């Protein structure tokens, strides 16, 4: 009987993270489209809201879900994730994730190239707790298919221990071992996994106990 009780408790604890994950998966394409849209209104019940109002509400709700889902298996945080540097030559691709992080109280600074990122990281008293980077981007007028890996190698050559996460395509996932060996902290292809890794660095400001 005791074993059955413990099993029920365990399953109950897993129920809401599973439902939250399904909700995020179902809502994500809609959120992407809403964030990119502007200039018209939609009806929600008896109210007529602008797309911006709806998108902001969705961002806040899904950000809270992302944060709580990321916290399920995360160890007790000893610090707060105050600020991240996000490196991508097409920042519009990450608009939803950036908005969610900001809704969780994280300051997000954008950089479009490795050089721009290194300059930001070289500033005195830099505020960043982690770096998120894509793998492939245009740099110095030409495509660099290993830009994220190059950034990691440059930082580790400078003995910089800042956590660096590669958030990219299946191709980057195939290079997981090479990225890890170069000093990368993690490689992910989904926002849920990314938020879990970030939560491992520190607690989201709006969800501090």
C-alpha cells in the first residue's frame, strides 16, 4: 500500500509538467505568428484586443510555464540568472524565446556576430551570466557554418568559463560531441530544453522563492 501511495504521488507530481509541455508545444506555432503580426484586432470573449495585447498576454503565460517546467528537475539555485547574451545573425528567429526570457525578468542583449559578441563580453564589469548562440551565421560578408563553435573556442582560449549554449538546428545537434569537447555547456534544438539548461545556471528573477 505504501508503494502504491508513493507511486500515485510521483505520478501526480509529473502530471502538470507533462500538461504544460503539451500546451507549450501546441501553442508555440500560434505564438510565433502572433509575435510577427501587427495592426489588427481579434475578439476574445466579449473583448476586442489588439494582436500586440494578445501576444503580450501569451508571452507572459507561456514564459511562466517555461520557467516552471524548467524548474521541475533543476537543482536548488544558488544564484539568479539576471542577464544573457544571445548571438544570432537573424534575431527575429528567436523573438518568442527572447520575449519569454524578458517576461521572466532576464535581461537579454542581442549580438549578430562573433566579433560583436566578443566585444560585449570584453566590457568591464560585464553583466552576462550565460551566452546563447546559433551555430551557422553570416560573418564578415561570408557564411560561417561553425560560428558558434568558433565563439566557444575563442572564449575558452581566453580562459573564460561563462556557460555557452548552442541553440540551433539538427546539424548542430550532430556536432554535440565536438561542441562539448571545445568547452560548450550544452546543445539544444528546442526552447523547452534551452530553458531547462538556463535554469541550471540560475533561477529566473520573477520565479525566485
